[in-house]
C-alpha cells in the first residue's frame, strides 16, 4: 500500500531526499508521492518531522 502526504506537510523536503525510488516530488504547496512508484518502504515516514506521511 503506497503512502501519501497529508496537508500537515511543511514542505521541508526531507522525505524527497530519503526516498530510494524517487517517488516523492515537490507539488504546488506540499510534497506529493506518486503511488505508482512508491514501494511502501516507509523511509519517508521515519524522517518526516511533522508526521505528515501516512499509509494510503
């Protein structure tokens, strides 16, 4: 199950740098996870300082 980034995102970019498959990119206001690329590894969840990444 891929993850998604909620509106709690502060756009710090820590998740993008941590993603091993480059599924995360900067959106207009917050970062976004491409569900077709996400492998559900959870690396982004561990580095998010505001816990804005959840299982979809």
